[in-house]
């Protein structure tokens, strides 16, 4: 039976209504500072913690609840005679319910231009201590950290004459420890960012994410799935606003992520088309419509049912171009009114708006690129490498023309987003063919030609890894490629360069590879 409740909340949503119900049931309410004022203003009787403990708040509010009369009341086991004897000797009353949520540290450090001092002052000390004490003693204390639980608790108490079941208390305790773990991880991450000039691999890695929604299913219908959002200052796909269409799926998010990162490789107006997490077309254009036309032309069959990303606003003309093909998702920084009217006639197309795409500091993901393995986690930095292809000297006898340089620069940017082994055929403003993820590089070169055919003649090519043999160069020559960019590093590099010279092909070696497994 709950006789005494302690309330100290930063988020005051619903607290007055909850406290009023408890007070009407004869439950004494202890409270502190701003929470006590809010309850009194609502006409709810409150006992100030400082009056209860006989010790005033001090240190500008830093010290309020760290007192034996508080923690003795929380930690004492009602079924343990020695515990009850101990608190009785010292005039300590049991506290049966704790309602606490913490200083808004996450919101504070997410604000632009927040000072270090402000961040430090928003590290809660008393709150987590009370929560952990109450959660440890969940058999006797109900601990509530989520305002969303107020209604459920009241319903249970009304239906069971003021009692809260052990099962409910255990569930609330688990929620508390998840909450405080998240809170502590946020603080650790913030302090690491302040103290380290470059992000490093700490001995313990505790990422912090907040659930956005539970998805219908994962990659396949029998797999459960959800999407979580990371606290980040960089690109954040979960922040995209869904303007229309069906619920986003697990696979939709994966493909949209890939499409968005590729579109953001370019400063000029660009469009990227993704299917099954691989590019099937990318292009630049004077308008969004022109960029889309060029991107889809590279492989219109694969573009069917694909995901399209733009780094520029989608207007009515672009929307009309896309309306002729079934698409799963279109993401852009914005859509004009005319574009939305066109898409409204295709209500199943998911439209995602993410204005942050246009912000220079939001064009890249923050933190680490994480990949799960059985029983572990691999961390790496994101592939931000941006070699200036235009400044690389050819290793072949013939130097590239200006158009060939620009074509290789375009192909190189696309190639880093294609599953390895990858070969990309491109002109200076669009892809011509893409060879995806083969065990042999020469196979990737051949597959890239299947849909492109004669359109690759006169194009340049990019390879994400070195050519192990000259057969890849032979295949590119047969396709009509005139220039190629690759990382180099093979024991056969000289043989490969000689093959390029034999075909009067210009070749650049970057010394940097871009595998994507």
C-alpha cells in the first residue's frame, strides 16, 4: 500500500493531475524546489523535502535529496525487521513511491552554442541516486520515470485498492535502470567529445539511441524490427518527415540511407537511384527533373521499385518525370506545392522531407559506422574520403582529357557506394553502367555492360579496388572505355598499366580504395 510518495521532476507533464489523484487517496506527497511549487500552485498539499529532512537545500540546489531520511526510506526492506528497527531509531519513514525524471541533459547539449558550464550543471545527481535506490528495492517501492506511466499506475491502484503488483514494480525498475544507463552514456559521450581532439575507440562503448517506432517487420516478414535515433549533430535520417505514403519499412530505411549518402556526394544538383541497397543510377542536372531522367536512364529496369534521393528541391516537373515509374521512396530537402499535388495521385509513394540536407554541417553522419557480428560489434569511421581526382597525374603514357577527368571524378564518387567488387562506367554528369558486388572484378566489369550496352562507349570507369590482372582492363577496352581510375596496389600494377598503354587508355591510380562490404 502506498502511503508516501516523493516527487521531483524536470518534465512536469501530467504531474499535477497524477499528484492530485494520489493526494485524494490520502497519500502524503514529498517534493522539492520547482516541483513543489508547481504542485502547490495546483492546490495540492505538499511537504517540502527540506522540512521533512530538517536540512535545507544548499549549493544552489545541487544538494536536496541526498539525505539518510530520504534514502533510508527508499532502501529499507519492509520484510526485514532489522531494517525497520534501524529506520525507526532515526525517525525515518518509509517512502513507497518515487516519481522522478532527470535534468534535461540531452536537450541541453543538443542546443547550439551550449556552454560547457551549462552542460555540467544539467548533470543530475540526486535524481539518478533516488531512482536507483528505489529500483533496487522494487519489492517495496514503485518507481516511475516515464510520465506515460502515470495513467497505468492510477488504473492499477484503483482496481486493487491502492496496491501495485510486484510484476508492475519490477517492470518499472527495469525501465529505470535502462533510463539511467542511457543518461550516463550521454554524459560520457559528451565529455569524451570535449576532452578528445579526435574521436577515439574508448575501452567501453555504450551507444545511446531513442526508439522512434516499431516497424512492421525487418528484412523479411518473420523478423521483428524497430528504428532508433542517435543523439547526433550530423545527418539523421530518422529526423526525416514523412509527407505521404505507407509506413516506412526496414528495407526502405536501408535503401533511403544509401541513396541519400550518394546524392550528398555532389555539390551540384544531383539524383541517386538505389535498388536493394546498391546504386542503379546517379546523375547531375541543371534541374531536379534532368538529374532524375539521366539517373534513371542508366538502368530503368532496376529503377522500378527503387528509392530516389535528391540533394535539391523536387519541383512539379521532376515529380511528373517520376510519376511514370513505380517508386518506393523519394527523399529530398523539400518539395514544391506542385510536386506534392502530382505525388498525391500516387499515394503509396513515400515522400520524405529532410531540410537538413542543405546544411553543410548536416551532410554527413556523425559518430561511428557500426556493423554487428555474432556476439560483437565492429566500429569504423564513415567513408568520408574525398580524393581530388582532378589533381591526380596519370600513370599511363597518355594523360586524360578534361572530360575524361570529370567523368572519372564522377565515377569515383559513385563507386564508393557500390558493393564490392565494383566497377562504375560514367560520363562527367551521369552513370552509364554499374557492375555490382562480384567475386571477380572482371565479372563486375561485364555485368556493368549488360544494361548499358553501347551507351558506355567513350565513358570512363572507376574500380573500388585494384585490378589483380589485366583481364579487367581488356574488358573495359572492349566496352569502349577510354579512361579508368583505380586505387592501385596490386603486384600486377605494371602489367595492368602496360595493358592500358596498349589500348591508349588513360589511367589514374589514387592510392586509396573504397571497399563496401
